[in-house]
C-alpha cells in the first residue's frame, strides 16, 4: 500500500498536531477547574448535591471523549508515518479526501463507519 496521491500528508500532520495541542490545553484547563463532589447532605442540600454529581458526570464524560480523540489522533499520526494514512483500517480501501479533510483522525471509510455504528 502506498500513499494516496490526493492526501497532503504535511497538511494532515499539521491539522492533527494542532488538534492534539488544543485537546491537551483543554485537558489542562479542565484539571485545574475540576472540583470534587461534596457528598455530605448535612453540608449542602440534596438538589445542590445532585447538580454537582451531574456536573461531575458530564466532566468525566468530556474527559473520556477527549482521551479517546487523543488516541485517535496518535493512531492517525502513526498511520502517517507508516504510509497507511488515507486507507480504511477495516477494508484497506482509500478514505474519501473530503472525509479526511473533515476529520483527519478518522480510521474508517464511510462504508465501514456505517457498518460499525
């Protein structure tokens, strides 16, 4: 398998690196502003505690999604280095340029992505 001629690997590498830096910054800011949920009902009301628990759950999910995206970016950068970038990891067919342009970290062609969902 060789590099897809329609993929500008330098541009894709730059986009992936920029998104990785953005995510790392967001993670750092999130860690600084994160607060632990107070579970003592004597100190805060039940509704306030429920709101705090919901907020914590949303922060946890946001962190999980950011970690998952960082992993996808790292995998895409590895594929760029091994010249597998631009090809579906499931079927080995080329991924449409517009799809890569929209999300350079995508590992699947549109057909395989539909099958996976």
